[in-house]
C-alpha cells in the first residue's frame, strides 16, 4: 500500500466524494460510508481503506477551519497537509452555490412561535481545543478570510438576524410579556445597517436590549467581522448592547452572547485603515 503524499488528483477525488456524502447527510438522505470508501479505492494510488477513512477525517478538520459543515461520523483529524486545504478550496470555488445554500426560511409557524435558541457559554481559554489544533484551525480561517466570507453572505446574515428576532419574541412571550414581544424591532431590516445593532428588544423587566447578530455555519470559534460603528455603539451603550453569535446555523443553530467590553472576550485585529490627508 502507498504511504506517499496524496497527489492533487487524489485529493480532488476524495474531496468530491466527501461533499457527495455531506450533501446527503445534510438533506437526511441515507448513504453508506463504507461503500463510498470502497468505490474510491480503484481510483487512488494503491491506498488502503483505512487511509481513505482517515483522509475523510482530515477533510472534516479542514471544513471545521473553514467555518463549514462536516460529517459528524468523520470526527475531525488534524495535522493534515495544506494541499488538502487547497483541494477543498478548489471544490468550493467550482461549486459556489454551496456556500450560499443555507438561507434559512422563516419558521413555518411564524416568527413569534419559533422555539428559543440554545444559548451557551462563550469560548474561553478554559474550553479551547489543544493549541496545535486551534492554531491549525485559525490558520485556515485567516488564509481564506472566513470572517469576510460570512460577512459578504447577506442571505446567511439576514437569516441569522431573523432567527434571533424570533428567539427574542419567543422568550418574551413565554414569560408572559406579549406586550414587549410585540415591540421587538428588526432595526437593520426596517431602518438599514447604520444603527450599530440589528435588533431592538427588551429584558423581561422592560429594559432595552440592543442586539448585534453575527452568524456562521461553522463552529463556535469561527472568526467574525465587526465594524467600527458597532464597536462605538457597544462602548457608548454598554448596559444595553450585546453581540449574539449564532453558530452551527445550517444544522442546529446554537448561540452565545458577548457583552462589552468586547476585547475582554476576543482579540480585535484591524483589517483596514482609513487614510486622511495631512
């Protein structure tokens, strides 16, 4: 059996096979992983079925770093070669519809009746993955600017905002505050993006909540973009403003909430500069 590096042709074949399974997985269609592995073997350079299975786990890890879905039955395996990352990037470039496929529809029973989202603890030093794994994930995210990709995906962002809007209304309704639920506003949709937050809501006691929503299909540590204006509003209105980070959106949306000051939770890196003539 071959123990040599995988060629670009082999990587392209196994990545395409992985996405075929992933598509079935997302849609709930039955598929057979062992049959997929056996079907690949004649096309590869004398690889074992075990090496094919491990490469599928490597692809899961690459997709995790790219802030994308992966097959849960193939647990991410790290220390992969960057040539595999390039192969995944090639497949995504040739199939651009994949990244825009998850513009979630409104809940069928209406926004006000949607179930609340599970809101968990934010990422911290105490719950981060092993350093080598984390660095490999963040290296991929930086190289392919995953944060900018999610920011440009307006369908994804709009769907996330709509889901948080439904969550806020559902929570207030469940607490007997229909009066407040009816006053929750989708500010970015009604007034435009300049407010520094997307949703105007309330605590059960009636205090103002200003919510900025950031959405990804990826894992909870996928980087995101935040504007200068959003940071300014967060600072000016600390007691009201919060950032709700939606992750795993295409499968089972989960969330955590960050409150100012944001630099207590994340490292803020300047990605552009304004040039003013002296």
